[in-house]
C-alpha cells in the first residue's frame, strides 16, 4: 500500500468527533502518519479549546484564534455539523460509510443517544473501527465519572505516586491527556493492522485512567506480591543514590544527577574534586549510599550550587555520570540537540499565521511523518467534505446551512 516516501497511513480516513485534548491529540498523531482526519464540531457547542485555556484562564478572542486548538488539531479537515439536528447525524453516518475509523471521547452513552453508537455505525460500515475514549471506560459503576486530565492522573494512580514524601499528591494536568491520546493512537493503528489481516473492525473502549495505570506496573506488582503500598519520594530512587535534583547557580536552576554503580560513584567523586568520599564507609556501597542519601545530597548540592546546570552536565557526562539540567520552556526551545533533530517546525495557520510547532515525534525513513498544515477554521472544509466526498448538491448544502444542520 505504501511506497517509498508515502506516509504510513496514506488512504486511511478518520471521522473525528473528539474534543478537548486527549481525543484530538490521538487523531492528530495519526495525521502525521498520513491519515485524512475530518474533524466534526459546531458553533452551537464549540470545543472549549477554541475559546479559552482552562489551565490559565486565557481567552482567545473568537473560534479561530486558539494556539491550543491549533496544536491539538493540526493537518485536519474542519466540518461544522450541529449534531442535535437529525440530518447532521445522517451526514456523519454517510461519512463513516467512506471512513476507516470513527473516534469520539464523549461521556459513555452520549454517542448512542445521538444514534452514532458502534452498532449503528456497523450497520452502515461493518468493518469500521470505533474508538471510544473516556475516564473509566464504557462499563462498570464508574463509567460516568467526569473525564479530565486530573481525573485520569488521580484515578490511574500517577498523582498519588508523584510529589514529595512530606507533601500532597501532585496535581497532574494536560500531560495525562497526551498520554491517553498516545495510547489511543496506538490502539487505532493496532486495530487497522488487525483489520488488514482479518477484514474485521472493532470497538476500542479506552479507559484513560487505566492507560495511566499501565505505566505503573512496578507499583501494582509491589502491592500484589508484597502488600506494600508505594508512595511519593520526590526525585529519589528505590536503589540508586545519589539520585536527585540539585540546586545550581542562578534563580530556580536545577540539575538532575543519577549514580547507578560503584564505578559511577567513584567517577562522581573524582569529578567534584573529592576522591576521598569514595573511601568513606558511609558511602562505600550502593546500600550504604542509599541509607545515607540525606548526607550525600548535601555534599552534592554544595558542589553544584555555584555552577550552571550545563557546566554540571558537561563535566559529569564527560566523566560517565548521568546528569541533565531541568529545562524550562526557553531551554527546550534553544536546546541544540532538539534543534539538530528538527524538533521545531513552522506551520501556517489561516488565522494565526506562522506558528512554531513541535514536529512529529518519529523519524521514519520509508514512510516519513509529516506536519503539513495548521488546524482548520470552524467549518473550513464543509464544501469539500459535503460536496466532493459526500456528493451533496449546492442546493442541499444551502438548505442544510439555512436550517442550521450545517452550523
């Protein structure tokens, strides 16, 4: 299906009813691989990311000026349908007829009430793949739990394990959405592969909180085997020491250092100009260092305090010790390694103009990942989708627009 230079998912079409972050990010990842994604929304109930940032409270001044919506919906086609109108629901079904995937992340049961549940879609496209992403999945007593990023992090267990030992669990935000979206994209690719081999579609019922739990296997195993409930320990490790984030010169500058072996410990002692530390009994073995890490952290912090994070990184990495600065946004933007790997890419948006975006996260030699366009304006591709893909006449499009089915 894919020759050299083509994208991996060329020819795949996705009907996209997702909103907010987790769902749209999943389908945007698939656009990098060449999938054609038709994003369906409406002026009656626009995606909140078009108008504001929940985290910062920032307002974007209209439906087409949001940098957040732009990042989460790159490369997509925009179609505006009012799904409370029955003819709009029929148009979605017609689009599903010529699609490979339908994706949604509404609360469980919402698409069924619209007449767009999996069984209804199978009637018009028996081999369709449907992704339903929610907080706790579509079954069970918690299926109606509200699905936002902090919910995923808390119910999935990551929040409880993140933070300092003497402080409350961390308040995990958008990163939880992006992790859920990444898992959803992988699930869709797996389903497409399964269908290519068997001819059968499937319904993917994805629980975002369970996606987060899947990353915490060691904590669940620890409880299952040892009845031990893990908790927060800041930047420390269960085995390694020193293993922490240490203060550096300047305001709020930090560097992370991790020592895994006796050889690395000896190299660290040489690098900081205190080779005698390696001979001290309290730091002689991994076990000793771990039990005396409060004292050890003070020694390391005293050395890092008058140096820049990059000075520490260069010196220790050249000595064979793992060390890296804690980057802020400006540091990431300027990082020479990321720039050498084309981490940043300029994309044109019809309203916002040229925007600097994160490039696709994969380097694929035979099927390159591409970022082609910014997110669509509200209803930007109605004429193409309704006219060319679905075959509606101009008179039909005009009537449905007047009736606010297209809205």
